[in-house]
C-alpha cells in the first residue's frame, strides 16, 4: 500500500511541477507580449510614457532579470502563496481573490459530483435489468452526455428563471441582501441561487454515470462468477449485489479520470448563472486580460484536481481490499 | 505501471466513464478480428457494412450526422450575408426573410449557424484526428517497446491526463491574440491524446507477446512495420471507435473554449454564438432563436456520434449484438 501511495504522490508531485512550469512558460514564450497588450488599453499614447510604463511593468513583474532567475523567483513566490497582483481588481492579490471565490465553486461542485455519481450508479444498475427502462434510459443518457453544460444552463435560466420566473438567474444570493448566515431569508436566497447551477451539472453528469454503470453491470452479469452463482441457484439479489460492488470500482477510477471534464463543465456553468466561483473569475479574467488572475486560477484548479485525485485514491483503497494487501488492483 | 486492461477510460469531453461499450470492443475485437481475417479482408468489410446497415443506432446517428454535414456544405449557399454583417432589423423573430431570426445587432442567425457548423466540424476533425494520431503514436510506442520508454511515456501520459484539458487550453488560448479555427483544433488535439494513448498502450501490451507478432519479429521485420502490419490491424475496429469519440469530445471542448470567448477571432462558431447571446442578454430579451439553435446543433451532432459509436461497437463485437 505504501508503494501504491508512493507512486501516486510522485505522479501528483510531477504533475504539479509540470503544470506550474507550463504556467510560467506560456506568458514568456507565446507570441505577443502581455505587457504590451496590457499597455494597449492604457490611455497614454506618447512613446516616452509607453517606454516608462513598459519598464515599470517589466520590473514589477520581474521580467528584467535573466530567465533562469525568473524561474527561480517564480517558484520562490509560488511556495509562499504569492501569485501576483490582479490587474482587473487593481491592488488585490490574486491568491486572496481566488480563495474568496473557491467556497462557491465547491458548494456547487461537490454535491453535484457526489450526488450524481451515487444516483447515477444506482439508477444505471437498476436500469440494466429492466428492458423497457434500458431502452429509454440509454438514448436519453447518451443525449445528456452530449449536451454542453452551458446550453443546458442557458435553457434552465431561460425557461425556469425568465419565462416562469421561479428561480433567480444570477449571483449567489439576491443583490438586495447582505450576507448573514443566520437569517432565513438570506439562506433561502442562497439555496434558490444555488439550485439551478447545481441541477445543470447534476443532470449532465447523472446521464454519464448511469450509462457507465448500466454497461458495467451487464458486463459483470456475463462474467464467470455471475454465471456460476446463477448455476448454483443463488438468489438474484445476491448476484446483483456482487455485480454492483465489482462494477463500482471502475466507476471510482472513472471519477478520477473525469475530473478534468467536470471542471470544464463547472466553469461554463458558473458563467451562465453568473455564479461567483472560480469559473466566473476565469471568465472575468479573460475579458479583462488579467493574466495573473488567469494563471493563478489555473494553478488553483490543478491543486484542486490533485487533491481530489488523492481523495479518490484513498476511497479506492477503502473500497478495494486488494490494494490494501498489495496484491493487485488500483490503476496506477 | 500496472493497470487494468479491462477498463480503458472514457474520452474527455464526455462526462462519464464510458468504459463498457468501448471495453467490450477492446476485449473482444482482437479475437473477433483475427477470426474474421481468415475470411479475407474483402469478405470482412462486407460483413461490417452488412451489420452496420442493419443497426438502427448506427443508422440513426449516421443520418443525423450526414444531415448536418450537408447543411454545413449547402447551407451557406442560401445566404448572401457575412456572419457579423448588420443586415436587418434587430431582434427579429424567425420568419420568411430571416429563417432563424436576427440578433440584437441585426445579424442573421441562420448565416451564423450554417457557417458555425463548418467551424465545428473543422475543429472536431482536426482536434479529434490529431488527438487520435498522437495517442496512437505514444500508445503504440509505449506498449510495444516497454521498458524505460514505456515508463517515461506512461508518466507523461498520466501527467497530461491529470491536468484538466480545458484549464490548460484556457491559459494557452488567452495568450494568443489571433486565433483561427485551425489553431483551435490543433490546440485541442495537443491536449486531448492521453486517454487514447493509455487505452492503446494497454491493448498493445497484450498483443505484443502473441505468436504472430513474435513470428514477424523473428523474421526480421522492423518495429514500425510490425506495429503497422501486425498490431494496428488487430485493433482497427477499436481505433475507429476512438476516432469517433475523440471527434465528439473535440467538438464539446471547442464549444467550451468558444463559450469562454476564446474561440477563433476570424470565424463564427457555435460556442461563440452562445457566448454572444449570453453577453448581450438574449435570455432576458427572450431571443430564443439566438441561443437555442447553436446548442441544439452541438448536442445533436455529438449525440449522433455517440449513437454511431454504440452501434458500431455492436457491429464489431458480435457478443453485444444479441442483447
């Protein structure tokens, strides 16, 4: 088991190193000069002023020292949690902005991921043994899987939010309220604002997990142990339970592999609902050419994905006894 | 690195494990194919066509996909406008003059959709095709060579797999001041290969110790030729499925990127349309004809690809046919 976690941690460490290096490389080696494109928006046009501002920003961002030193400086400040200063919200450290936004993202993402995984697996296993359900669930599942989250979000906002006027359409709580976690009015507002972003993520992911589980269960029913149990006349419920427990393992691995896609879905969903999490921050950073914020958000996402991966690894060890005895199992 | 061969992972861009339909093909395809090879290649191709044309899922997907390909090709002939040209009154509902209505700026939505369709197909083909090629190159090399090459390539694969594709694309695309459809497709392909490489590596691993590969190696055939002539044909059906899935995945990833405002700067795309619709309050103004068609088109195309994938899986894999 130590070997298993050792390998995982090595992989995650390397991944973070590569991601951070990409984060450092891109602004320096992409065509176009971020400092110049930032200055292009400044009102100053006279060459002398532009020259002075260029020098100022180059010094501010530490671009006036040799590359290797820039790289070391980058790691130095990164390890201190310093990701630079936002240009969109001038003077605010990127880390502060992002830390403030994270709870909103997690509040939508965590329940949506966990509930859709649980419900999708349950439903998929249930659908696998009812022919009529199977014939309807499968096509619907594939269509849901193919739906871009932002379009589903747009439809939900338009129908439920604007046409029927049941749900609020933007923000994390009503603009007229100020945060007060003891007031029921505020809590109700928070819940209503949370529900639609949650729902649009939940629905798309639910379809995917249900299909995955349905296929895996059918696959397990074909395997030797199922046939053997059937042959000796074991109750159907027992066989189903065994099949489910076996089919859950690849679904856990699948959860880890899908994290990137889940993050992508969450980013666009937050934009549709103007929900103030990381995704909306990324969008605002793009619109305002705030490269520091964008790069900081990238690193935050990487760290989040790595932590999630590690949690899933632990879950896998808890669920699959083979990894504990070091025999086999657990995809490296 | 050991991993289960039984469950190659699903493609990115698809919020599911999507293991099983691919899995069954993955496991059974080499066997099924080697059996069919006795009949000769021509007979086998006929067999695939025979079953494909009788598979309702594949046919449905194919019809929808072809429909959109035709619209993408013929559609632009029915419009004289440029996608962002101001051609008519703003916020016009769909009617005889503007088939899908107009935007707030009096742009023709129909023109944008049919031209966006072309961009979508281009991004999907380029991104999906490049991802498949890269995945094949890395997967075959790692799986066939083994040893330290495999260790290094597998580590690389796992690292790129862990970094969220869209997050990486965002920072790269944001720094590009000028972006075209081709650049978008290539970028998506460059970050989309890891799951393909992993699945192909796993399959190559099981194939490389088979007798016919040993025989080829003993008779002095080069590595590249062994991979091309002995190994790849044995998973050709799987490679087709991978290509279809990564085509769909690239379309979805492209749509996400465009929705973030990082789509092509010189062309209209479906994701960009949705971005504009949301930015300019089309939802509040009730201009459904502006945001419903682009999303619907993407959903239908990608669904069609998934249906084709499931259908073809049944065609390639006789075990699935009876259920």
